[in-house]
C-alpha cells in the first residue's frame, strides 16, 4: 500500500517529530506549514537525508481554498492521500477568560477547530478504505486550563467532539478517526503562551514527575495511524504523564 500522509503544522514540535517518524516507517510525507518555511524545510531535509520521501507545502489550513491546494499538491506529488494528522494550532498568552478578547477567541476557534474540520472534510471526500485520521487535541480539553487557556481548551474540546462524531460517520467506510491528547510536552508552544519553562514549573504536579517529548507523542500518533490499530476508532490517548 502506498501510504501518503499530510501532517499539518509539521515544521516544529509534535508535528515535526511525527513527520520524521512516519517517514522512517515508509510514509510519503507532506509537511504543511503556515509561516516558518525554514523550519519546515529543516524537517524535510532531515527526512530526505535519512532516505525518506517528503516535501513542504505552505498553507493556512483554516482557509478553505488553501486546504484544497494543500491536498492537490500532496496528490500531485505522491498520489492519493491515505492518512492525515491534524496537528496545526495556536496558543496565545496566558490569561483568565474575562480578559480574553472576542477577536482572540475567534482566532483560536478558526486556527484550531476550523482547520481540523476543513482538512477532515477534504480528506474524507477523496479517501479510500483503510484510511486514517489522527487529531492532535490536548489534555486541556479535559482540565479546562483555568486562568491560562480556557479559550484554547474550548477549541480542543470541540476537536474531541468532531473526532467522536466523525469516527461514527466513517466507521462503515473503514476510515478510522482517533485523537491524542498531549499534556505537558516540551515544545516551543509554551513560549507562545508566554512561559517557555511552563513544563518545568508543573513537573512536580505530574504523577510521572516529568514532562513528555514530542517523540513520545509521535509514537502514539504513528500507532493510531497504523494497521496495528485496525480495530481502534473514536478513541483518545491521553499523553500527560498520568495527569
């Protein structure tokens, strides 16, 4: 089987780790990015240097026309897209909800939820059997992230609902839809929220006593995409050290 995967937000963090791991497992990888071409190019270079197949494609996946262009580019390069990882998302500065602007809330929903919807829809309208989607949610969808990221948590809760509902719609077609919910992972996203060392601060509260790595999240994503998880759909893997 020719396995072709699009990884949105594939230039850094969990997306980059996932793109590299899937390439090592034989997938042809489209590394999507919105702004940072250099980081996406670095991910692609790491893959091709190791003998894998990958290319980078710029698209804002919250924009319908750009999502269509992304899928057309992947199909043109590698053939039918068989797998999808919805990893793209944004996080803004820590703030209690009472200080969050309507514009910020709209941006969060557009970047995190609309992008997932648009990519899922484009994918399922061209996918065959034995296809699979993994949505990268967050442990915040369970905790609510009070005083810091309630808007982000709400967007991830919406992603969880989308994951569950879509999995039921597609089960009879043999298309599986699952999710990972990372918690305290060492990525640059914490810097986007204004606290680069947030994982270190919270580590004493984590039952396992440490933060996780992007590579640990990537392993779960790869398993859910694979035929080793052939009877798994509508499921969520929490990757948060027991928190």
